[in-house]
């Protein structure tokens, strides 16, 4: 069921973005012109391609054909209800990290039994909420959490299904803030303690051990760390099962990277062909597999459309000041991340006389850290629109109201159809929970 790029203009699709393409001078997402969406909905504006999400999902589904596998979308990447709905309807489960995320999945029509709950700091209240909803599995990250979860489940007369997140101590070779499987990271339990902690879990009355879990980091562009982590996890599976504790599933987490800037991550199906070969060789090919991909399902499905407010030439640097900022697009400020920035109307017709220059593309927020792209060659003038690419993941979900900026509109495009999935946030929306006091 692989999705073909729409009729938009497959030949000029942008690298890594099969459903974002120039048709003539006009940048389109699926069959819709971004300039038209900006005119109707204003900027900044997030636009997501449904076909792109489903194509990314299909790569995993192809990879797992004939296997027992459950794809749990790591919704922290983009937790907007309309996005969750796409994955719920496609049959996905969800990887959640808070009670709030659980409420979102249920509101979007997701199946509680296909939810896995990750994270190092689950509260008792969140554990109760998830147990009462009947989620599929808790990915437990410490021995102390096992004890608390067992108590909470026992008090409800339930047994919590658990897997323990193991830290395989492999280097995913990604940004230090998003690498999670190294010894010094706060995540998971140490490889050498795993067997003892499993035995402890198996002795607790409120728990039912069902699986093992690992997640080594994010924006991983090389198969090697995955293969190494799998070897280390399978060594643990062997010793845990030899001790008499059966594991029904193995969860390999998420982390597969996308193409932001000439990155060449393996395709999901190719990566899983390699991983499944290893599983088969080691005799675990029949185990149920779970995965928790986030970015690779939504990252390149989204673009952020923004308008150039001012062009400000400088002695050493030119600035292109846009109406999107670090509150909408926090990744450059947080991780020095690269997002490609392209014109919504290609230069030949849109700005024929605007000379190309190099710009730092920055937002209106009062911080020098509020930059979106550095040293970019652009032909721009005030009023032009730009598209910031690869903004489907970890943008809206990490957005803030800093400088009392409202969150942007979000649209879901499906062929020629456009659905508003989030309205623009007003100042009144932002002040709704605040109270003036008598002074
Ligand atoms: N599972 C667990 C336990 C995770 O912690 C994460 C991401 C995922 C799955 C999904 O990883 P993905 O497939 O999306 O790489 N804000 C950062 C990324 C933080 C990732 C946190 N954990 C960024 O913008 O690059």
C-alpha cells in the first residue's frame, strides 16, 4: 500500500519531502498551493500532508509484513489531535509520556490497549489514570518506579503490564540532548543490573512482566547503533528467559532520523530488513515486536509557512526577519538544528528583481537565540512568504507562548482537501486560566 506522490509535480518534489513540490513557481503540499493557504489562514502556519504520514507509516508496515508487530507512534513528536487521528485510523498504537498525552490519544479515538507509557517520572496519579484506561504496557525506567507501580496497581486490584527499559550503552552518534542509550543518560536501567531488576519485577504482586524495551536516541541516521543495541538487548532476553521469566514482546523504541540537510538515514523498511535478519539469526524472529517511531512518521510531512516582515541589511550580516519565531520553531535555538528554508513562490516569478543575498533568518522574539536559519542564500523582500521545511516533528509540540505569541494555525492536507486541525491561538486564549487579583 505504498502511497505515490500526488499529481502535484512529483518530478520537482523537495528532497526528503515526497509530497511537497514546486508546480511551476508555486510550492504545493499534495494538491494545494501554500500561497493560497497563507492567504486564507494567515502566517505563521503549519501544514501537514496526510499522504506523507501514511507513506512513512507504510515503510514500517512493509518492513514488518508477515511479522507480529505493533507500531506505537511516539506522539511527543506531534500531539495535535488531527495528527493523532490519522494514526489511530491507520491502526497505530501510541507511545505516551504523560497523563495529558493519554487524554489526547483517547480524545482522538486511539485504542487504549495499544498504548505504551514511557518516561522516567510517571506520577502515581498518572499510573492510576493509565491503569484505569487499560493501557497495553508501562515501560518502566527504574527499580523505584517498579515498586510504586506495583503498589498503585495492587490498590486498584489490578496487575500492571510492564516492560523494563534497558540502557544498552551504545552511542547513537546524534546530538547529545537527544541521545538516550548511553550510561550517563537518565534513561532506563543499566545493562548489568537488568536481570536482577527483572527478577524483582517478577516477584511483585501488582505487576505482570510482558516485555523488554530500549530506545537509544533520536535523529539516528546510521543502522549500526540499532544493530549493536539489538545484540545487547537479545543477550538480556536470553538471560531473562533462562531465569524463568517469559517475555512476550521486544520494544526497540524509535529514533530513526529524517533528511533535514542532506542526511541519509536508512529507509524504515531497509533498516528493519537488517534488524529482522539479526532477530531471525538469533532465534527471536517469532517474538512480537513493538516500535515507537515519532519524527520519522511526521517530520517531513510538515512545513511552516511564514512571511518576511523586514529585510535588515547589516555591516557584517543581513537579517531576514520573519513572523515565525523560536516559540513556533524551537529546534534551532535548542539544538542548533537545521531546517531548510525555501520560497513559497519560486524566485523567477515571485521576486524577479530581488538580488540574492545571505541572511540570518530570525524571528521577532527578543532573544539573540531566536534564529531559524543562519547564513542562508535567499532572494527576499518584505511580504514574501517562505516555507520552513521538516517541521512536522518537535515544532508545534514544543511550541510555547513566549512573548505572548499565540500558537500558529495547523492544517491537515489530504489531496485537494484542507482541514483546520488547530485554530490560531488568541491572547484571550492564553489568558483564560489567569486571574487578576484585588491589590
Ligand atoms: N520513544 C522514547 C522513549 C523516546 O524518548 C522518544 C523520543 C521516542 C520514542 C521517539 O523518538 P523519534 O522516533 O521521534 O526520534 N525534541 C528533540 C527530539 C527529542 C526526542 C525525545 N524522545 C528534537 O527536536 O530533535
